C-alpha cells in the first residue's frame, strides 16, 4: 500500500470523525515490533499530542483501546482512540486518533467508524493485485460525494462520478423502503419521473438484486442468480450490460445502484470490485446524511418506529416479557378494587375495672389470689395483720372503763362541770372503739363481684407493710369486654365511629372476632416510638375464653379502593410529606 493512498484514506477518516485534532496511521516493520508512521493528519491550530501510549495499549491487548478525558500539557482535555489492524492472523499496525473531549456515549460511534475504516486498510493491504490508481479512483469518487451540501446533491454526484469513472451510459440510484425500491437519482439528470417505464423496470431490477442479497451482472451465463428483471431491461431498452449492487447500512438494505452499458462493453471484475468498495464506504455516509436532513417530525417518527420495533422484537425477550407483565399487573391493580382496611395492634380490656385497695396501713398477713385467678363475689383475696388493732381496741376499752368510773364519782359528789367533761371523754372513747372495730372488719379483703384478677401478686410480699389506699388488686368482670386499637396517626383519618372490622388474638390465631368502632380518642400518645390514637371497639359474641390483657391484631374496614392505591398510599403520603419538607 502506497503512502499516497494511506494519506488520502486518513484524510477522509478524519473528516468523518468530528472534533479530530490529530491522527496517525502506524505500520509494523516486517520482522520487528517497531512501528513506523505511514500517514499523519493534524487539524489547524491543534497540537499533535503523543499518540504512542494509546498505540502501545492497543498493540499489547490486540483490542480497541481508549483513554478518556486525558489532561494535556496545554491544560486541555482530550480523548484518545486506537484500533489494531489484523489481516488473517497477522498484525499489520494500528490507527490512532486524538479527539476533543466529549460525552462518553460517543465512544462506540468512534469505534464503529474506525472499524469500517480498518476494513479498507485491511483490504488495501491484503489485495495487492489492485494498483494505486484503483484506490485513488475510489477515494476521489468518495471525496467528490462528501463535498456536496445536501443529500440529493450527494446522490446525483455519486451517479455522475460512477458513470464517468466506469464509462457508463446511465447510472441509477434507488432507495429501499417498505419492501420495494424507488429510483431517486440518475446520472447527468437532475430531474426524473419515477413513473416512466425505464425507471420502473430499473427499480424492479434493484428489487431482484436486494431480494437475492447478491450482486447481479448481465451478461453472466455462469452464475445461477435470477436475472429476469435485468434481462427485461436489456431487451426493451437496448442496454446489453447491467450491474446492480445492493447498499447496506447496519445490516439492513437502504437501496441499490444499477449501472448500464452497451452490450459491447461488459462489466469486468475490476469494475465490480471498485463499485463494491465505493458503495461499502459511502453507504453509511449517505444514510447519516439523509437522516440529518430529515424534518424534525420525520426524525421523531423514525425514532418512535425504531423504538417500537426494538421493544416488540425478539431481542431481550425475557426482559420485555417481564416489563409487559409488570405493566399489565399495574394496569389491573389500578382497575380492580378491594377492601381497604386499617391494621393496628389491639389489646383486650374489661368494660369495668375495680381496684381493691388497702383500707388501713398495716402489714400483709395473707394473699389467697394473684393475677389471672378467677374469683367469686365475697371470696377472700387477702388479709392484713390485726394485732395492732386488737391492742388499740384493748387500750381504748381500758380508757373507757376508767372514764366511766370517774363519771360515777363526779356524779356522786355533785360536780356538774366534771360530769360534763368526763361524759365527753366517754363519747370520744366510744367513737374511737367503733372506728377500730370497723377497721378490724376491713382487714379481710374480699372480691366485690365475680371476675378475674388482672393485676396484683402479693404472694411474695407477705409480712411487708402496706399504706392506706395503695392498690393491691385490679379485678375485671368475666363478661363485657372492649378492644383498644392502637391506630397509627398516619391512618387515623380513615377511621370513623360505627365502622366494622375483625380481630385475631395471639392466643387464638385460628379464630376471628367481629368488632365495631365505638369511640376515637382525640389525643395522641407515644407508644413504642410512634404516635398512636386509642380507638375503642366493642366485640360481638365474645366467647368465654377471652380474658383481659390478651393482645392481637385488629383490622378496621374503611371502604373500597383500587389495589394499586391500597399498596402504594403509604409510600405516596411519605413522599408528599418529604417533598413538602424540602
């Protein structure tokens, strides 16, 4: 490969890759690992930079390499790209580019362009039977097309250049869309009518080549390729030699080119090869040029169509099925409605609770029951020591006998003042004795009604002092319970009096009890680190097995809503509050 072709090739590559500041085409010396420059390119006003590190990295790994956001001595940030060139199993060299720093998403596009360009270099290295004039003709043809400002001008220039280079009478270019081809340009003619018979027959010949995914050459008696449409063009319009080449971009057909000559000048292998290589390089440029000049609405439509095609295609089928399933699930959840229930911790309490308190200060003598025991009305629960009260009663009795003796003596002596004083002392002593007798009657504590002891265990406190009025036991009746639901403040707005619900107790998880909300307290309290409201509810058909203090979980039915709202309302409420706080 000559340095002239390498330089022309590198110039075209740098024009295709935007923001290129410097580039080099390095080749390995035969039998050594040293690299020699074959071609260099430098943008106006740009510094060449050191491309050796990126070249060595690509050669060491034998893979495309990149260095992103590298700081240069002039304090500018640049991106470096390199790609090795391999023909068969032989490493020929490396291509290196220095670009102005840009988005990371651009890397793949740069590598794709390098890969297409490397294929040309591989071709030039491996196909030595073609002369430099052959490659110069290809490069000049491409350069002439890339000088045009618009896509229609590129089409006309390509057709004209092919006609001049290969000495053709006509060259037609067609676009493949919706499974058929339409002729959009013809050499040496800026105006064309696609409805003419010639152009329609040429379009049929292009479809014939695209459907077979093959180059069609007429005349060709050796190939088994179908040539019916081409032969019809030759028969009706006198073009004895035809050549049709499909154009590909990203693995899809974008069009075809048909070249027409007289029968005396058939297309040889050199002409076919030149057209094939030129179209392989110009096809991506033409596709990008066409897309760039499309209207914004057209681009949006194409992007939407491509997105839908990728979405409904077989690529990533498992992920797509998962996404569709999730979408259908969310749609059904937003349509279907269910019962919305507020869940809260619950505890069972008796409607009435009676406190058994110490009637006097004293010492605990006995305790017959403790928490959890069932008692009957009048049953002895505990008793206090009466020794001190008995001593006090005996003392008061002695004082009373003394006062009565003094009263008789004063009455016999006629001392009326002393009689009145002693009479008052006798009444006082009688009252104190009566109070002591009543206290003796109260030292035995009995159950005020049939019920269950819900609090109090004095069996470990026998002999200990108790103060008057201190609580010894709490008793609740065996019938008549209420449920206390601890509703979180975030859900209290959904709860109303009269709403029904259900209760499951931890001690009886297999049974469900019906409840009705009776009262909602207006004051919140803290419980286990969260604010709750006490909601009172009554039980319907409570069984005898229930006991105060049992705990469980209650659910209040507050109405119907969509399943999606039921599952997400707590998160949405938290999100609204968080956004409001910011």
